[in-house]
C-alpha cells in the first residue's frame, strides 16, 4: 500500500475558501444542467486550475491565441468541468455556456476540443497525449527563443499510459525547464484505487529518475500551489513535475474518494440537497 | 526513393526554416548532412513513436512543419490514436514519411510489412495519403508538401525502384496521372504497382488488348474526376495495389464509382495481396509474384477477366 504522505493527509483536511466553493458551484451547476459529467476528477483539480488561471498563466481572454501567452493543456480531459469553470469565469466565453455542457449546440463537450473552446490548447480525452504535445510546445519555445511556459495537467490514472513516460524521457533529453507537469494525484481512478489498479509508487522517485525536478504538495492548498507554480524553471535545465496530492471529489463529502462519483449520469434530489449543504446554493 | 525523399527534407529545410526532420531511431547517418547544417532542426527522438507524433503536433501548433520518419508499420499501427487525435483531429501539417510501404521489408516478416497502412490512414478525416512510384516522383511530391494543409502520410518504396514517372506529367497532390490512354481496360495503380502495370500493359498489347493506366499516387483525396474520365467506354477497371483487399486503393475506387455512377457500373477487378499476414520472406518482388502481382500475373488476370466482363457505358449519376 502507498505510504500516506503528509501532503495527502493535509489534502483530506484542507478547508476551502469562498472562491474554491464558488468554482465548485459552477462545476456542479454544469452537471445539474447536463445531467452528466465527470464530477470527482474535476473537483480534485479545481485549485490547480484556479491557481494557474488566476495567478500564474500569462494569458489574455480577449486574445486567446496571443503568441506570447503561456500554454496550458488539460491532458486528463475528463476533468474539463474545472477548466471550463475557470475559462468562463476568466472571460474566455460567457458563463452561460456552462449550462449547455454536453448539449447539442454547446461548445463544451465532455472532453475539451481545440478550436471549439477559446482557451483550450489541445483536444484531449484520449489519455496520455498531453505531455508529448507539451514537449512539442516547449521545444518550439526553445527553438524560437520565446519566453512562454507550458503547463500540462495529468491524471494519476492517466500516467498508466506508456506514452507519458516516453514524453518524460523526451522532455528530460531536451532539458525543457519551460515545461511543467502537474500530476493530480487523487489516488483513485475509474475502477478503484490507483494502488489496486496499477500501483504508481514510488511516484516522486519515478519522475526524478526520468530527469525531472520534482516537488510534492497539497493540491488543494492555494498558497502552496501559488508559491511552487510561480517558480519556473524550478531547476534550470530540468523539466518540472509537481505532484499534487488531492482528494477526488474534494469539497463534496459524498463524493470524496468515492469511485461512484468519477462520472455521474444524473443527480438525485437528495444528492442535490447534499451539494447545497457542502458548497452553498448553486 | 527513400534517400531522395530524405534528401528533399534537407533541401526544404534549407529553403524554409519551418521544416524539421524528426526520426525515431533511423539508420546511422540518416540525413547526416542536414544534421550538420541544421543541427537544431534534425531531431532524433528514440523508439517512442507515440510520443514523437504528439511532440510533432505540438511543434506544428507553433508553426513548424515536421517531417516524421520511421518504418511504416510503426507510424501506422503503433501510434494510430496519436495520429488520429494529435494530428488529424487538430488538422496539423505533420508529414509522416513511412519507410517500407507494402512488402519492402519482406525478409523481416509481418511485423515490418505495411500491408494495411493505406486503409487505416485513409480512414482518418483530414489525412492525405500519397504513394509515389519512384524517386523522381517522390522528389516532385516532396516539393509540394511544404504548404499542404493538414497531415500527409507518404508511403515510400525502397531504393532502386525503376524510374517510370515523367517530369512532363507534372505532379499535384490529389491529381491522378494518366500514364497510358484508356482502352479495353484501365488499370488503376498506386505506388510501385505502376511499374508492374506498365510491363503488364505491354504484355497485354502483344495480345491485342489495349490497356490504359491511371496512376493514382494520391489515394486520399481520390481524384474521382480523373477516374470517371479514364473509365469512359472501357470494359474493365482493374485496381492494382500492394495492400490487403480491405480499404485500400481498390476499395477507394469502388466506393467512388458507386457514389458517382447511378447504374451501369463497370466490371471491376481488384488485384491485391490476400487478406492475411505474409508468412513468407524472400524479397518484395518474390512476395508480389507469389500473390499474383507480378507483371505476368497481372496481365493474365486482366486478360482472363476481360471476356467475362460486359461492355458497359458508365453514366454519371444524375442528381
């Protein structure tokens, strides 16, 4: 079994501030409207995406293709509700779009699509693609002497994919210190615990041995995320892996570390009531 | 053909700074001159094809035109999802230079024989599939790849294929070349089947059978207009391909004819490899011969099919 890290324990008990609760209301509102959505994977990501879009990424919602912008790829595309909430809140598209999630006329599908959603840098959903694309973006920055940074958000289940480790070798080979991989380590994938499905430990050592500068933190700790994510490069000459210990379904007690909330097809009245208790009216 | 295509990458790189060469683990010395002249744009990335496709997508998103090169089966079978999602879904200008299309790697067995690559690449939206017949044509093709929108799969033969293409025919991606005027039969070819078709046409001529040849170097998008033009008044359309019967040139031609002709479909003969992996080694030529794709065998099959075919006058489907 995985040894529980202090960061993982802290993630379990971390208290959420009002903005984190507000973003969760946006996510859960989309699920309510659509009658479906990946709840657990989005709720574990909120703080990572929030800190990126609020405090770190150099982006302009009015010019989403600005060549100078930082790039961020949500490789674990099924966590898209968190991304959509942030993009909408930051003005990339109207908040009202969130209500159309997965609908026939919506730009917002169950996985993010490049070209459809302003601010989405790559179509993801098939797992194990984002880090390689990120290597290409970061390498292009290096070759063109541009200063944008590339952030790639990966799921822990996702890193079962061999292509992720191919990309890790490639990133290290090129010394891409403008590339930052954030691993949403919520320790639960679709079927069950990552420890059971395909053990990942020792995860930090794995990334380290692949040539990455590795840091671990509580992925719901906004302050810690801010501090770490603002340090780019973390170590000159090395790509960075930031292992974010999180709780799947964070902020919704019924959903926390509960595989049944990986994807929801509809919310019952009692579940809707429980959500109101947890995050407020939504 | 292969060396020519590689050298063209170097030439294009000299002309256009967007051009990159990305190899997995190619033979020692591949594009050595380019690696010396443009070391930053000559990338060797290891036997990690799935990653290389994704990486090339990222580079293409930033304005580069990557030419990704390895053995055909690894570009197709191994990283099909990356090709579909990273390249085709994003419609990025990455060029896949596939070494050893068809049976080039005959001695190395089924893992290295790309016998279904046209089918699976052709199935992908936004993908262009081109199979040049010889080194000269490969050169003309590569000239056109710089500014083509979207991904291209380039199926290469090996070195030493007889040069039969002609400069005066020109070359345009997506435009078939009429190598011999239509007669009793029109043979539609792709890649190095053109050489066999030319020899077969001579054998047929000796029997008094007029055989036209339409060289369909681009299998997708298929030049349906040229196809319809070529088959007017002919008694038989024969497709020749170094590929399994499913989904390749023969399928593409049959689909186009069914889509365009309401009635009076021409008699059709699809000559291809059988629907199985090749469990023989030897050479590309010996395997083609074994499976009825030598010039002799093609001529025999066409001549045999002709009397049985009914004369038909294909009409354009009126819609």
